[in-house]
C-alpha cells in the first residue's frame, strides 16, 4: 500500500489528494494543513467581506470529516510540517493544538504549502488596524471590523488583483477607500493603456487611487485607526489598512532539507514537478514555473495553475500515467467594479524585458452584434511576433465578453497559432453572443493588415514622445469631435477626405485617428490609394489615447 503525504491542504494539495485517491483506492493519503481549514475558496474571500457572497460556509468547499468520509483522505488541520528529511523519507510535524511534535514516513511526498502575503518592514505596520488577506481567519477579522461599523475609511496598499478586488468590496460596504500604489499604474501585469481603463473605472466608483506613491510610515490615529505617511508627504487616515503587495513562497521549513530553491525562495522542479530530492514533488504557488513564451523560470501564483499542477503531480507520484507540466503563461482575469480586465501570455512589458520581438494592435469591437440591444464596446490588445506571426499575448477590458476572448486567445497561444489562424477561428455566432466576425477574428484581421503593409500603425506613446513628428488628422464627424480631440489635430471627416486631399501634407507622417480605429483605417486606405505613402493609423484610436494620457 503506497503512503502519500501532502503538505498544504488547499488548491494544489487537495487537488493532488483527490486525484491520488481516484487513481489508487488502497493508498494511504494524509494531508498536513497548518491552518484550521482545508480546501477553502481563497479567491472568494474579498466577496464575502463585500457581502456579495453572503454565507460564510460557501467559502469552505470541504471539511476534514467529509474528506475522510467521501474519499478516505486523512486531513490533519492545525498540523504544521516543521522539517523534511529526504534521506529518511520522513517529515517532522507539530500538532498546533497540543504542541506534540512527531514524525511520519512517506513513499511519496508532495509539497504544496503555497505562499504568504509579503509584509513590508514599514515602521508602525504592527498596528492592529493593519491586515493582510489570505486565509479564512484573516477574512473573519476584517469582516468583523467592517460589520462592527467602525470602518469608515480604508487604505489598501498595492493595486494588484487582490488589492483592487478588496477596494471594490470595501466600497460596496460604504467605506471610503484609498489605494496607494508605488508603480505608475495599477495591475502591473498588463500594459499601461489597459490599466488606464482600470484607473478610470475605480475613479468612477469613488476610489481614490494614488499612483507612484508608497507608505513610508504608519502611526496610531484616532479611534483605533492609523495615519499612513506617504513618500510624497501626504497623509492618509484609515480605520482599516490592507497590505496587498505580493506573495512570498512558504519554504522556510525546507531550510535544511537539501531541496533546491530558486533565487526568490521558490522550489525548483522538473517538468514532472519533481524536486531534486527522491520521491518529493512540489506544486502550486510555491514552485517556479517555466514561462512558455520567455522560456525563463518565473513564479505565477494563480489558482488555475496550482490546481492543475496538483493533478499532474498526483499522476506522477502514482506513476501509472506520467505527465509533464508545460509551464504557466499567466492567464488571469479580474472584476473591478463593472469592468472586466483579463490577460494571457506576453504583455508589451514582458516582451521588452525579455527582448522578444513583437508588434501589437488595439481594437475596440462590440462584445456582440452592435444592432442587438445592450451591445457594449470592449478593448482588446493583441501581441504577436512580426517574424513568425505567432500570437504572443492578449489583454482585454470591457463590460461583457472579455473572458471569452481572452480564453480563446489563450487557447490559440497554447496551440502555437498565428494571427492568420485567429482570422479563421470559427466561433459560435448569433447576434446576442458575438458578431459574424468575432473580436478575436477582428484582432487577427488588423494584425494581418499591419503585417501585410495594408496599414502602418503608431502607438499613443509614440505621439506623446514625439508630437512634432506627426500631423494628426481626425477623421471623425464634427459631432463626434465634440466629445474631445487630440491637441493640434486637424479635422477632415472621412466622408470629405477625397475632396480635401490638398489639406493633407505629403512631407510629414500623417496619423489618422477616429474613435476606435476602423474609420481611420478606411481613410488611410483612401490616402494610400491617392499616393500618400507616409500615412499611419493610431492604434486603438482616440479611445485608447484619451484614457491613457
Ligand atoms: P494555498 O492555496 O495557499 O495553500 C497552501 C496551504 O499550505 C495553506 O493553507 C497553508 O496554510 C498550508 N501550509 C503552508 N505551510 C505549511 C506547513 N509547513 N505545514 C502545513 N501546512 C502548510 N488566483 C486566481 O487564479 N484567481 C483569483 O481570482 C484569485 N483570487 C485570490 C484572492 C485572494 C484573497 C487570495 C488570497 C488568493 C487568490 N488567488 C487567486 C490565488 C490563489 O488562491 C492561489 O494561487 C492558490 O490558492 C495557490 O494554491 P496553493 O495550493 O499553491 O497554495
């Protein structure tokens, strides 16, 4: 009878335990979990604080009792693993309730201890109003403070996924929320113009987002609250502070184990998720993964990869059907108030930092047929290789349908598809769901047009960097221009362009723009047909420029 031990009883650990049971009815499977809960929905915690999820028990997906009964898995909650001895094939654990320390041997061991929120060494950060959100007890503490009615003002430090989800949910509880972020944008994993839409969304919902600033010190404030002093000199009073600035791997207990760790302390594994030590595997937030696009090792703490790694690790621990883990490219999504922001694969920032040649297009298609009631614009940015035409990444924002497009493009990247393949993806279409040419097809068409020289594009950043280099030609109607124009631009509506060609200079780079890029593309083709060869389309049009500057 095989004896499997698993350290960590949430995403990767429980996924592995359940898979092992399905593969081997006779195995002895024991899970060590230092917390009081197993298999809980950590991704749902912000929504319980915001009272979007009303019943606390919905967060607890499984209990040790149910796991024993249904799957014959022994889960030891409040049991922390203190050390591993690979030579003896054993671990040392401590029952946190009784203080008893004991050893347990294994045939195969899975390390799935996840990560913990980073707590920066900011003076004063041990104040009782300052919290992190990672576990159910964290959630209970924060929710009790909010339910108690004393939290009128909250400060969230860090504008990543969890920080912004918390900003939203605290706002739903009628709390004034300030978010402070050191970078010049929220959600650092996406490119600036996509994050700009998040900036606009949170501002529209009354969140005060302070970018390029950080907390330098906390001091006690009135009524049990704190005062945060920012690097800029500003001060912010808060009854509750949430630190949400990143995650570090839980690997301190492996210090003397001989298990190889990466530079930032993550466990190094091969493509079967095996560590450098015999019969020891690792999965989840605690490991370094291969990024399939950069071909470099990285850490991507997300629930989807953790769950899938748990399953693969279980298959390899069992051994009957070995599998490989082929890496994580960071497909992620978040709801920020009414806006969805999603991404997959490489961003512009990632390409630049890894010297990956890329080009990008930005489009603003409707989520479904424009004539069907309720259609909404989304923004889709597609990155691709100008050399191989392969799809490298995508980012999307919008009010519906973003998830579908990001998932389709994630699949395309996984399948090594080109932008030409995107133009041919056959999607399910009826007016309430999409257009006959889906946004994914559209992104492929535009990239194809760029690659084949039908259109040249400039990015909003090019204009901002070198405004004097360009003649900006706004081809919208005067009515559309009333909502705002780019400074220094000249308006010639597309319908009048053929009769006003003498107003368009031939000795300058002419950048055409309309609201989202489509009319400007048509106008650019008119100019190209009339012999203008220095004509560009502003990628993403006025919408992208306007939200980004
Ligand atoms: P975890 O789920 O963290 O589990 C590890 C467990 O190991 C912990 O319970 C810990 O107590 C235990 N442990 C650690 N050390 C020991 C030890 N020595 N002995 C015994 N037990 C130990 N991801 C998404 O993809 N989408 C989301 O929307 C999303 N939202 C999130 C929202 C919040 C508030 C949080 C906190 C995370 C969110 N995540 C989200 C991230 C996602 O939850 C993690 O990527 C995922 O849970 C990682 O799984 P894991 O099994 O590696 O680690």
